C-alpha cells in the first residue's frame, strides 16, 4: 500500500485553557468594577462552600469564556465581569484556570454579571453570528452569545452610572426579565439566593449602590470584613458585660466591707457601754 492510502490528516485538537489568551488587551472600564467584583466574590464564598462541600465550583472575574475557535482566539470569547460555574473543579490538572473553555467542559455558568460603564447597549447586543463577521471582523452580540450559545441560565446587567439592575432568566430558549420580589431583589432560585442593590461604603469608594447577595430569607450575605466587625463588636460587648459584672462584684464587695465596718463600730460602742454584743439575749 502507498503512504497516501494508509495515512490521513487529523485536525489538531481544540486548544485548552493553557493555550488560549487570558486577556484581550482591554482594561477595566471604571473604578467600581474591581471593588464590586470583590464584594460579589467575598460575600458569596461561604455560601458556595456550604452549597459545594466538595469544593467543585469556580468563579471568574473578567475572565474569558471561550465558546468558539477563531483567529485571533480572543474573538471567540466573552469575558463577563463576574460569573459562577457550579460542579466544575476550581483548578484543572493542578493548574490555576487561565480561562473557561466551554467546548472542553460543556457546563455553562449559572449566572453571569456585566457591570456596564455606559448605557448597557453592548451588554444587550442581540446581533447573531453571521458568515459576514469573519470577513468584516465584527463579533456577535454578547447578549446573543450568552442566550443562544453558552445558554447561561441567569444574566444580570448593572448600569453603574445610573444604578439600575436587570436580571434575565433563560426560559423556553430565550431570556425573560425577572420581576423584583417583595424585597426588591431578584431571585436566583436554583441557588437559593437573591441579587439586589445595597447602598453603602466599601474600601475607599464613596457611598453608592453596590450589587449584593441575600439568602432566600432576605438575610444579607456579609463580607468577611463585615463578619470581622460583627465579631469585634460582639467581643467588645462581652468585654463590656464582663467589666460591668466586675464593677457590680466590686460594688458588692465594698458594700459588704462597709456593712462589716459598721457592725464592728457598733459592737465597739456597745462594749464601751458595758454591753457584750456577742452575749446571748
């Protein structure tokens, strides 16, 4: 047999997370994105650790989700500002994830969150993939990719400039807006959690609206700094209670000493009068 009849060309395997770019060269668009991502990750981590006692989940912050192979590779990726993927290992073969490669793991994120610096037009772009895009260098819309290709069950768009939040749920193959519940939060039912807006101060940022998590009973999921502050306040309250008990005990001791001195003084006066205070009546 000839070489041509016994061999054939095998296409190269799709690249994995170690072979794909971990950045598209863009930078964070506003100063709120970094602290906002910290809030989302820090406060939900204890909750997810209870939800996944085996540790099988990962969180991405401005990390690429590769959904198709392109040239250059980063054109085939979307990078949500924050996303959570359940039931996948946090590391791959002992390596820190550089990106999330959808064609290798097939598990979509449960929720993706975009922090829109502008009016949210980019985050709501529904332009579908077309054959012309390879020629003109354009990309399909982010909304379309999340809805139709990656099929992320929950998609949140927070317009930082005007403090508005929308959350979509993938229902019957398309995104539908979720209405606010009675607490003005958006329910992420499969997680038993709620997403909403909270006004406050974080890091060195002025008071403003932040995305925060609540549990299904409406209890705010606290940041580690808030937990530490609660513990500090509890310790201070315990210290104050212990100090109050010490002061009460000291007051009782002083009252007892005063009563003993008065009793001794009275006994001395009785003896001076010829009366034995210790004699039986």
